[in-house]
């Protein structure tokens, strides 16, 4: 007799992964907490997280949009204004450092710099460089818009029952003057790169863990009953500034993020990890849920992930639904960092 004799099927690779059809792979996640259809859910994070809000709504869940588009905007204006992607209009939050930074600003533990980037007479937010495609008429207008987003963050966090956080990157660019972290390298999406001021940093396990746990602490200080659901984006990085081959750099990034989120979930009953990363990148799926660029996750992939998520939460099978995304509607990529592909030498 040994302990392996009493383990369930899901504990063994052959019967749980290698042999069944992918549609029959089950019990990949046992939720720590329950969520009802009326429980407000908020989302933030990387490109993949931008797919979750609309998917939750289509499956009848209560996704909370704390910063909806003003009345009267056209569909194109809502798209270019990045409304409806996340529960607040921060744009992509790829790293735990940027998540912690936004929560620190929102709950007034620190003050965001007043700097604005200028181009062609318009003003842009260095910390939301893609959010307002045509910029603002003045620096003050840009700061007012940022203040609206900070208010939305406070409303979202204090209202939510669950906060789904999707991390995607460990590579960051920092401002040496303000000691802040940018969501994208200056000079790519917007701005002008200054090698004396803009410093590359690839966060370690300890740094990501600290940023993430501090971000969670900030959120739960404002809402002690808030549950946290962590995920890792299955979308590979677009480019790396480490000097490594991007394939190797991507493996390092995702492995580190998976380890951090797993560690955080093991340490707290109100923090859970959902395996969206494994459900897209796992060996049995053979890249079937990736678009031809091997980065973007297809609508079928999003539905596959949501089926596992909601089936586990509700205890009933959830049928796939077609999820329309901004990328599909416009032919583009929802990732701010997708612009890095423009700088590829071929």
C-alpha cells in the first residue's frame, strides 16, 4: 500500500491529460470560494484580462464596469477610448508593480506625478499612454481624466465581491526621477525614450511577490471581504529587452508569474489561482487556441477557459458562447505592447 493508490484520476497524467479528448479534461480547478450571478466581479490586468469582462457578461455574471463610456459616444469612440476593456480605464496592467502603483494612487498612499507627454499639440498620460488615442487638449484635462479613473478604481474595489487579476509581464521600464513604473516603454506607444531617465528592470520572484501582496493588501484594506482570483496571461510576450531569445524570456516570465501567483494563493484562504494559463498553453491543447501569430487567444480559447471557470463556480456545465472582442471587431490586438512588433527588424 502506498499513498498513490488512493489518489483520484485527476492526479495522474495519462488518464487525466494524455488520453481524454480535450473537451473531456475536467476538474482542473476546485474554487476556494463561491461566486453567485449577482456578485460584482471586477477585472484588471494584461491583454487576456480584457477578454474576461465581455465573456463574464455573456455568461450571465455581474461584471462591474466602474468607468463606463459617457453617453453619446459612437462605437468607434468607445473603442479608441478603451472603454469596457477593464473595470476602470487604466489600460493594460501587465505587471504587479503597475497594479500596486495604481491602487496606491487611488487610495492616496502616494501621489502620481503631474507630468504629461506632448505630441502635435496634444497631451498624453505617461501611465495610460494608449487609453486616449487622440490625447487631451491640455495637461489639466489629462490629469482630470486620470482623477476620474482613480475614482473609478476606488468605486470598483470597494464594491466588488471578487477581483480577477491577470498578470502578463515581469519586464518593466521605470522612471528614475519619480521612481514610478510605466505600463510600456516610453517611445513605443507614446512619449520619447530618454536612456538617462527610463531604466529597464526585469523583476525577480521576490519583487513580483512583494508588489502583488502589497497590491492585494491595499485593495483588501478598502474592502476586507474582497476575494482575489489570480491568473497568468497565456499570451506570450511580444518582445524582450533582456538580451535573451524571446522564447526563453517568455518561459522565464510566465514561469515566475505562475510561481508567484501560486505562492500567494497557497498562503491565503481568500486568494485563489485559476489555471487559464494551463488551459491554453498545456501540452494536450497543442496550440489549438492560438491565432496564427501564436500570441492572440482565439474566441474558442476564451470560451474554453470561461467554460472551466464558470462550470467550477456554478457546479453546472456551461456551454461555450462566441465572445466578440475589440481585437476581432477592429482586426487589431488589444495589447498595448503589441506595438513592439513594429520595431522588429523583419
